[in-house]
C-alpha cells in the first residue's frame, strides 16, 4: 500500500500514513498520537481494549519518533486537528527517537547546534517553504522572459572583485578562492551572446562580521541582461521580478504567514519610488536630524537605510525605495559612469539594502581605465578579456535570498532564517 499524505485522506478509506509523532498521550482507555507530515497533522486514536498489539508496540515510543500507521480516517467533531482522526489497524515504528535535547525556550545558538530538530516546528518549516516559493516565483518570471539559467564555478583562480574578503583554499599545487559572486561570469555569459542569464547559488564572503544580516556563506539570486538603454531598465526588471516572487508567496502562504509571523505580504505597485543619494541625505537631515558620518559620505549605512524606509513610507506609502547617484569611490570599478556618476542603485526594503544593481561598463578601453583607477592589477586581466572582442551594453543585480526572506517574515536575525547558518564562529552542523 502506498503512503497517503494527511491532507489527502478520504473518510473510511483504508490507507497508510507516516510521519513524526509530535505528541503521544497515554490515558486509561486510549493512546493518542499526533502524527505530522509535510501537509499537516492528524490525531491517531488507539483503543486499548481492541488494539492491544498496537498499544504494546507503542509502549516505549516517545515523541519525535517516525511512525507508520495503516487504518482509516473518520470525521469527529471532538477532535481539534480539523475534525478528523485516524483509526489504525496496524503500526510500524520506522525510527525510534531519543529524548529531545531542545527545550522550548532554548537560545538561538543552542537551537542552531540542533538545527535539524529546530526546523521541525511549523513556523520554521513554513519559513523555508516561503523562501522556496519566493525563489520559484522569481525563477518562473525569468523563464517566461527568455532568461537562461547558468551555473558558474565557485572555485576561482583569482579574487572575485578585489584582493580582500575572499576565502583562500588549497587547489592541488596552487591557491584558489571561493567566489564572492558570479559577477564576472555573468558578464562573460553576456559576451558569449546569451543576452539574458541568471543563477541561484551560494556566495562566500570572508568578512569577520557579526551583524544580524551578514553571513559568510549565503544564497544569491543573480541576473544579467543585455541591450539595455540605462540602469532604469535594470530597476524596472527588478521591480517585475520582486512583484512576481511576492505574488506567488502571497497566493500560496499569505494567510499562514499572517497567522504564524503576524506579517502581511504586501504586493508593491510599480514604479518603486526613486531618489538621488544627495536628496535623500537632505530629507533625512530635515525630517529626522540625521547626518551621514563623514566616512560613509557617498554611500549608505544601516541607520540611513532604516530611515530611508521610514521616509519612503511617509512620503510615498511604499515599502521599497531606489537610491541612486552614489559616489564612484563607493561603487565597483565595472559600474558604468555618466558625468563621473555611477549608473547604478541600491534598493531598500523594510529598512535594509537588498540589492546593488547597475548598468555595467562594456567598453574595453573605459573599463580598463576604471580598473587601473581602482588599483586592480593582474587579478582582473582574465575578466577584461571578455570585452576585447565586442560586448553589448548590459546590466544586472543580485539579491540575497536569505536576507529577502528575513525581511519578508519580520525575522530579526538572518541566522534564525537560514537553513544552515555560517559566520566566523560557526562551522557546524
């Protein structure tokens, strides 16, 4: 007999169900087991008077064990789990659990030590399903808009974009590095004539950072596309992408997110508001008395991002805000410039930067000059080769999938949201 999922059970039909026993309660006349699979829970009710062999099998079984029951589902107005209960005729213990090591009030670091157990909760299960749906919605949008999914190497022979903040590894008889991003390879794909590419893959940053939104390894959603007229085309593409992702999340999990996280999934309207960085500085000073510290002039910091969200809600009633016209000293060498101003943006959502995007410099001579200006040497020689033989104008961006999910669900720290978290002090499980 094939396994039947709990949400597919039909009344009085002989079936087999299996899952984790989240609760086992032994009373004078009955044994009750709450069984959970990926679709939900059901109460399994065992009569001690008529099911002695099942009761005997369950005698030393505790919550957390994986159990298989054969029997049938009946409707009951007295049962909390959706008015349904399962009456078994046989039982099979698939995996017997040990005493659960996590208490309900365990701190986050203890929970991360037992992450596979921590993720069994309904709330944490939903968190990962929401992330999957967000990525699915964005992926589907790109597929329908003629993008090609690529898979770039994570072991590279030179530092990704600079000589710092990369992990060095031994590669046979030479040094290699873990890629900070697929940026160079995305642009190589554009020079190959693919025109529209994207990738969802791990990225690595050797930053000794212990903030609530940084990790040394995370999942990045990157895309690049050709024949654009300006970075406005890139912003427009990102608007459509985010709307597509949020729409699928709301359709599939909006009610459950409200129930478990008390957060509304808001589908933003297009276009998202835009503001130049200098104008934002002025607004933040006049409205909130905030001045950007001298070492951050030409860029944003965490406080500025938080206030930018407040400003966007007050001024536009919008959760998203594009900030443009950053200083060239604060942007990557491959960003195109116009009148010496980088043609790119940061996108702020709910008080946090989720994207840096731009039109790229595709002209070899200009790109080489900007590379030299930044003091980059032979590490980027291989990258410059992509542009010597013709390359169309193009642009793109990257979104941190984990940070995106954290903000969507109102989670305060990225380490609670990630499936497995990595920072300088954590390399297990």
